[in-house]
């Protein structure tokens, strides 16, 4: 069964001021291999700059098992986990007021 995380413009991390409006969106995934896809209407600078990537943080419970991945529009990514893991998705920007839209990353067992 697929699981998804949606990041909208109100949840973008303010990198300039080191502020996160809320805890990043996350899902809990069981051990296995996952196909990752991203769809996005998220835009920086109003409707000017499309966001085609989201950062993913995969926490498997120990510091040695934590990794960052990038989900990209039009590119399928695969990753494997050995423990039940929380996966967080987020975007960052240095000027938030003009951001719009949303992006959804989907995890499908491979």
C-alpha cells in the first residue's frame, strides 16, 4: 500500500531565519524497498520558480542509519530500510511570503 506526504507552501522551512512553521510532514514505513515519486505544483516567488525537489530525511532509530534523500519530479528513486522508519519531507526557502502550491511525495513498496 502506498503512503504519501504533502508539503504545502505554509510548511516550507525558513532557512534564512532558521525557523520551521511546524514539524515537517512524515510517514512511518515498514522495512522494505520503496519507489519514491514526486508531483509538485509548489512554487517559490509566487508563480515564478517551480519546486522540483523535496528533501527527505529517513530516521531508522540510530545515528548510523539516518540518511537524506532527494525526491525529484520526473525521476523515480528507490531506497531500502531495514527497520520501521519515520520519513520526513521538507522544502526550504529564504523568503516565504510569496510561496504557493504543494508537493506530494509517494512511497510505494517495490
